[in-house]
């Protein structure tokens, strides 16, 4: 009888041990499955969820899946794609600035293409208007136009070819950050776009440390004509050129901002008779050279503007790459920031001379 009880106890012990082992196996299996599920969910988040909806000036654009073939049109949008390591299957030629061998490429664009081993880019010859046929022939999955001046008609025609990422609010007023965010989202690379912005911001902040005298100075971007000094053309703070000056620590004087009636307009025309509105500007930025400055200083009205009179101007000459970088992109900023800050810093130095 004692032997039987011992056998019973032994059997129960074995059964108990087996139950513990089965529970452990089940727990390990569940843990492994949970880990696999977590990894799967993480990968899904990294890949992005589709469809993506992007709101812009013309409504909404829905992108069903991650685009493989990217086309960019008009100004600078190709630089965002390239900065993110994507070579567009087609993009618009540069219609302004110093180009290499008249190939429609600005130097920073050409440099990045070479870095990405893109030796034969498909460049649209569309300075006289969008080449819809060439865009269609590129067979895009998405068309990036976050910085552009496309019309409703353009947008409708382009949308028949592929989903279009248009500008946020108004033509030619997209900041370089918005340009990155919108175009990156259109490519399914929103996180990478945010990192690109951070990297460019870090570069700007580091360079600005060498020019503390720039901070807080009053500035206006003004385009003068040596042939007709009766009219001035001003880029407003909403223009990407003006917005970038704010980013460098400068700001427009109230005498100019209070004259802007249309908050969505990137430009303001001013007659020479009203040029006194520029008297509060510490420096003036614009397109020009020394010859233009001399013409302005000899003018009976414009020559009285303090910044003009003392030469506190940062005129960007047409034979320098900087002439096309006034409208900034991630690539143009890093390519020209040293030259730009040196030019502005020189204008600031003239204030106290």
C-alpha cells in the first residue's frame, strides 16, 4: 500500500512538472509572437500608411501608395527630392541663375546628381510653359509642385497624369521648410523630410554664430532698375526670399509691412516718390552690382535713402551662383550660405562707417 501511494505521488509530481513546462512553452510562444507583432507594426509605421491625403491651395490630393517614379516641376522642387536621395524621372530646367554648360542645372543640383550617380537626368525644357507631354511621357506616380506658380487649369491637367502636390496657400510663397515638408510627404518620406529640415537648420545656426552683428537689423529686399529708377519692386516677407532673411535674424521695418494690403502677395510695387518708406532699413538686399549702386546714389530721390547713401547694400550679382539661391532650397542653402552671410555681414558693417 505504501508502494502504491509512492507511485501516486510520483505520478502527480511528473504531471505537475509537465503542466509547468507546457505553461512555460505557451508563455515563450506568446512572447515570441508579441515580439513579431511589435516588429511588424514598427515596420508598417516606418513604411508609412496609405492612402496619404495632402491639403493644398487647390483642395486635396490623395496618394494611394508610395510613389516610385517622381516628377518635379517649376522651381527648386527637384532639390528636395535629390536631398532625400531620390532622383526624379523628370524635372524642370532652371530658368534663372548661373548654370553649368547651359544644361538647365544649377550648380548645387548638378553636384547632387553627380553624387547620386545620375548622369543623364531628364530635364524638361519648359521655361515658356509646362511641357505636359514630356511630363506625361515620364510616367510619374506623383508630381511635386510645392513651390510653384501653377494655375487651377495647370493643376487640373497635371492631375490627369498623376497626383499633384501643389503649394499650401498661394503661388510662389512657399517657404523652404514647407517645400520640404509637402514634397517629402508626397514621396512618402515625411520623417526623412523633417530630419532634412533639422540638418539644414543646424547648418544655418552654426554659420550665424560668425555673424552676431546681423541679428535684429532692419532689411528690405528691393529690386531696382538702372534704366528706370521711377519704380521699385519689393519682395514681401511672405516671399521665400524675404522669409529667409527673417530666419537669418533680420526683419522688415514697419514702414514697409504696413503698406502691404494683400497678405498673400509676394511682391509690392513702390514709386520713387514713396521711397522714404525705405529710410528705416538698416540694409537693403537685392539683385544688382556696384554699377547699379552708383546709379542709385546719384539719383535725386533714391540717393537720399540712408542705406543707399552709405552703401549698406547686399547686391547679388548675376554672375554668381548666389543669384539663384535667394529663393532657397535645402541644397542651395548649404551650397551658398557662407557667401550670402559674408555679403549681408559686409552691408551691416557699412552702417557705422
